[in-house]
C-alpha cells in the first residue's frame, strides 16, 4: 500500500469548489488500496463552510492538521466582516481597500497563507520521523502549499506532484496587483523553483499545462476537474413550477458578469410574449458587491432567486431544477485554460449548458463535442439570443442526453492519477 501525503488548504468543513477535487480523488485512491494522508489547516478564515462534507471523508483517509494564523482573521475581528473572494479583482477600490491590497501583495508572498509555511514544515518533519510516505501531492491555490512541499522535497527527496488548479503568475489578476519590483521577482522565482523541482506538474487544462512547461516544468500532465457519480444518485424529481430557470453556481465576480447577457434577456422579454412570466434566475454562491444594483438598473432584480451558500448536495439538487446552466469566463489572460469546476458538475446533470467565453479556449474545445453544450464567444449577442430562444422553445420536452462523459468522472480520473503516482514511485 503506497502512502500519499496530500497538502491542501481546502478540506471539510470548508466548502466550495476548492474542496471537491481532492476530497473525491482521495476517496477513490483509498478504494484502490492507496493510503491518502491529508495535511490541512485547522481553523482559518474562509467564506464558505459546508460541514455536511465531513460525512464524505472515508475512515481510511487519515487527516492531520495544524492551526493556521491568517491576516484576514484580524480584519474579521476588527471590522466584523469577511474579506470577499473577489477583492483582488474589483474594478473600484476605496483608499482603505487599496492599502489592504498593497499590504497583501507585498508582505504576504505568495499569498496570505504564507505564515503557515514554516510551522507546517516543522509539523510535518515531526510526523515524517514516525511515519513513512511514498509521495507528496501539493495543491494550490493557495500556492503556499507548494512551498511546504518544496522544502520537504529538498530535505527528503520525496517524489512530488504539484497540482495547479489555477495559474500562479498567470492568473487573471496578477498583473493588476500593486507589486513592488522585488515582490514580482520573488513570485517568479518561487514559481520557477516549484515548477523545476516537482517531478510532475499537474494542471486542470491543456493551455495551463503548456504555460507551465514553457516556464520550466520538467513534466506536465492534465487531469481536469470532474464530477462524482455518487453525488447524482437518487436526485429528487424536478417539481414543475412553470418557470424557465437559468442557474449559475459558484463565485460570480465582476469580470465574469457580461452586460451582453442581460441586454439579450431584456430583448427577448420584449419580443416573446410569455417569456417574462416564466423567466427566473437562480444564483447560488458569492456575488460581487454591485451585482444587485446592476440587476435593478437592468430591471431584472425581481426575477432573481439567490442563495449565498448551499451545502454541496443541495446545490446539485438546485442544478437539477434549472433549464439552462450558465458558465461565464472573464476576458483575461488565463481564460484560454480556465475550465470551471462547476462546468463538470453541470455536465453530470445533463441539462443545457451555455458558456460565454473566449474563442479557442479549452472550454470551447470540450463543449463542441457535447450535444447539450452551447459556447458563445464574447459579444456575440445574436448567437446568444438564438441559443436561449432555442432552449426556451424546447425546455418542456424533457429531452434526454446520452453523451459519453465518463472521462470526466472522478473514478476514472483517479485511475489516471494512480498511473501518475506509480510512474514516479
């Protein structure tokens, strides 16, 4: 039995998409006679919690943890509010926010969990004196997790897989940060060290894997995000509300909010008699601060059903009740490789999916081979309108989709992961 140490910040009772990848893969590793040992933070400052996910952790998965101090906790204490997930990419900031972002950018490298690196190395050193492991997997963001693994790799020469669920210096907001020259250089140096020292750089898309290879990675491999079929067993039958529901799940930030969508919706409202009475939007997840104001300006506020935080199982049920599942990309440097985790959970629902994104992206390449997916390039209002109307005219027909999407199942992805581990251990 091979023992695999997985270093991850995101683990139940934390919720959100950052948890799902390794929660699911570790379960399937355990089923395949591998021993996952999860090292994660105890406590911390995070905006989404889902205690129900703790029931998904197999007893065979060992979880070890250490307390973490995060600067955000001081902000929470003094101002009685949490730092929002999108604060680094907002278009407008007051002076206080600018100061916070400058401090975050230049004092905490690579991220605000950097203060956890040294304590974690010491903690794991003591653990490793008593426990043998065969391989380390670190997953980021936060990329501080990779720096913990990097130091352990230097000291012990363990085989190491560094999993990048997002880019580092190539992420959408990096070039907008108020970084000092020395801070920018430090980011690049640390990223380069991780890419060159890890035995395998694992990424969630081909475009990002190619970018990491260009930056010096020795070997790259892609395992996209995916879905776990066990989450979809015995879903309740959708209740017929008479509504045509367009749903979005997860973080919806300002860069992903395209006015084209709301303009098209308002055009359809004017032209299609019964559309207004049937239309409804369902948003589940964190929204940027100006979203509801914008919806009032667009005269669409009253059509919105909103859930700030849903347990994962309830989110899946809500997806099942939608007629269109929405994905929107930001028109930024990393869009070519961004394959949102929510997209793969949408796939397993087998309901129409509309994505607004960048032509030639990895998302478009996957969607073009799936019959219930429609990819709309930024600013293509005509195609967006035609697509929504097509789905609207057929949504009551209970169309069944039978596309083979097994390649994206967590069970099959775990088999691929096992091959990777076996290739280096």
